[in-house]
C-alpha cells in the first residue's frame, strides 16, 4: 500500500525533488508523469546505484552525467549521510 501518490508535472526539476523525497520516505512511493529527459534518467540511475539510508554509492561512484540538478541533489544527500 502506498501512503502518498503525487502527480508530478512534466518538470525535470520537480521530478528530481519528487524522486529524492521518495528515496528518503519510509514505505513505498509511486510517482507518475515523470518527464522523459536526461536529468530524470540521471537522478533515477543515481538513486538506483545508492543505498537508501544513509545515502551512499554502492560501488563508490554516482554518475550524474551532465545534470546539474542531479548533482546538486545527490551532493546534498551524500553530505547529509556524513554529518
């Protein structure tokens, strides 16, 4: 059972926030209407390649590609894990 189901507009920035929130949330999350773009692919790949809590790379590397949005969110979450 999903506790919260946001409908995300086709914005890559809002999609990144929704994906990070889902990664940090307890339980299952379902996000719909994610835009098909490089930024969304990059953040999904980084989240898939990391542990949930604390947020850290499984293989030592999280490739954000050329996505500044992804890099900003991922850097903050990794920083939080090491405070």
